[in-house]
C-alpha cells in the first residue's frame, strides 16, 4: 500500500514490544514506511530519538537480531521525505 505509513510515537515506553515491532518491520521490508512522532504532550521528540537509539538494549548479549544504525537513521532522517515530498 503506497500511502500507508506508521509512526513510532509511544512504543518506546514498551522496550520489548518496540524491538519486536522493529524486527517485524524489517522482516516485512517496510522499515521505509516508519515515521517518528512525538505523542505530545506525553512524549517528546527527544524521547522518540532516545527510544529508537536504545531499541537494541533489550537484546544485548544475545544472538537476537539488532536494528541497524542505518535503519534507525533512515527512520529519523529520510522516511519523512516520501511522506512530505513538498518539504524534502
């Protein structure tokens, strides 16, 4: 679905579920459809960035897959350009 996107506004409050969701997105090849969102006023963009940058902490020391920095960077700095092309 070309016009369907998801945001990661409040999922960082549940680290295990957040990691699972990100791995699932990568398995289905839809990580390019994820946008950051703040969930204001209960969250801020700083919370979103910190949560994404810490997504792999729940699987540290295991052989479970990690969310690569490149995917995290794409979510924070690139994916919005397809959703808001007029501002890219």
